[in-house]
């Protein structure tokens, strides 16, 4: 029998705020978390892009010094988000062997890896830190959360580029359905605001180069969009069966009604222009939720602000929703946060959950002139979604043709 899976805790640190409340408030207010980079390496390496969505609250202001010394920034963000989500869920006291961690990243400990390489070249092998390997491992965030919460039911890591965070949530749904845990903390993290990733993304013409107006650089669906904006941070959600949540008197934000993962098998960086793989992910997530396309009331789109990607996602939606495609309220929240890569799906899942919980679709900023090739109903100011039962989907698509979609239903 299919179990009802519910959300009982939320946590984040993002370019908009150091916690969920501040991030959500800034998002609804139409603020941007994108700012010029002030680090000296921007000028040193003559980077073509000089801005990003850096975390609003530095991890060093939240964590103990020993934690920042022993964790890569990506794991630091993950730990901050996970602790908030766990506390928000009431810090449940259950058998540690029944707690599982599903936590993702797109790149992992890039700061640790590249700093260690610089140390090796400049100072020799004896100066490379003993903790380098456990800090740079992609599974470092999941391991850190597992140890912090004494979660012994498993600590699993997905690395699926920009679909990673959402895929971890889909995996959590499946793990709870299988009964291998009573509670799963799921999410994703990224800290790649480093000169090498910036230079590499810029080299492939993926980043916006609006250095003169950073806050307006991420502009999904706009006719003048020219690429995505790199962001950093993490998102975490606590998931459990409804039966388990009710038995312990937990507050329920929403139901994770279903999810799906597919692959394009098309190109290492470009999405299938017709969106067939993405469409299958949407269709399968809705089927798992026991819903039809007519039931969807809101979409948090992947919408990275790239010329090709935004059109491909529209084509995917058109395959599923047909004539309804232009009438479903769509939020493209990367306009405010930038693109958190492996953490973006988790952050946008939180936005989708809160949209249902507060019955308010968040705005898409920077949309001045909508691309006529993408005739969606884009939400540009907070919109009331009404009092009826609601269903929403959150889309994430990544390099390599990874597609992940999560479907949420109002509690």
C-alpha cells in the first residue's frame, strides 16, 4: 500500500537569507541575492563575470570554528540547513537506525580540492592537510549531517548536476515508501563560487555577463536573458510518513505526493530541445501522485535564464499541459537567488512547499519583456493561489540530461 509522505521540517541558508523565514520574506519582497564579488581573486584572474549569489550569512557566523576548519563550504552550508530543518521538525527523538540522510551536491568540495592543489604546488606534499580527502568528497555533506544527527539508517549522496537536490528528495520518497526509515532528511548543497568554476562556466557561454547590473542579470523568460547566475547555499527538508508524523504530533507543511527521475540521453550540456525527457519526468511524478495535468495549480520552474534551457522547459510543459500551459502560475525563483547547482532543487522545493502552505506563489523578478516563444503565465508579484486543495510541481534539470521532478500537495 502506498504511504502518504509529508514534510515536517524546513531549513536553508541562501543568497536571500540565513534561514527559511528570512529567505522566504526576501523572495516575496522581490529582493535579489545577487551581488558583485569583492574577493581579490576576481581582479587577479581577470574573470569575465564578477558577480554571484553568495550566501547572505557567512557560514563562519553560524558554525563553530572547528566545524568550519574541518568542513568544505559546501558541507558547512548543508549542516546549517539540516540543523534548522531538524529543529523545525521538533528535533524528533527516535531510533537512530530509523533516521536516513539523502543529501546531494552537484560538484562537492571544490574549494578544498583546489586549495589543496595550490598548497601542493607552492609548499609541497607535507603541507597538504590530512582532512583534505574527507572534506572534498561529494558525500561529505551527507556524512556530516548523519554524524551531527546520529542518523544511522544510511547517508546517501546523489550527484546529478543541477537535478541533484530534487533527485535526493525523490529518493527520500522512495526510501520511506520502502520502509527502510521512519524519517529522512533530504536536500542539496553547493559552494562553487570559486574562480575556476566561474571561468569554466563563462568559457562555455553559460553565465550572464551583466557585470554592470548584477541584480538584473538572472532574468528567466526575458527576451534579453543571456545566461544563468551562479549561486551558493543549501536546502534541507524533513520527510516522514503521515502516520509517523501524526503519532508524534508534528506540524505538517505539505505532502510529498510523488516524484520521478528520467534522462535525456541527448547531449552532455544541452537539454533535449523538445523536452521529451523532462516531460516524462513531469508525467511520471503526476502519475505517482495520483494526479492528472489538470490538477496542477502551480509550477516552480527550473528556468535558469539561459536562451536554450528556458525554451526547452517550456516545450516539456507544453507536451504535458497542452492548452493549459499558458494558464498555470509559474514562478522562476532563480531570478532572485541565482542558480545553486546541486542545491537549487532543494531550495526550490522549499519555495514550492511554502507556496502551498501559505497559498502564495512567489514572484519572478527581472522580467521586463517576456520572450514570445515562452507564453507562460509567469508570476511577477506574489499571487494568491486560493483556498482549495492545491498541487504543485518543482522541476530540476541538469548537465548530462538529468531530469528530476517532485510533486507536492497542500496539507
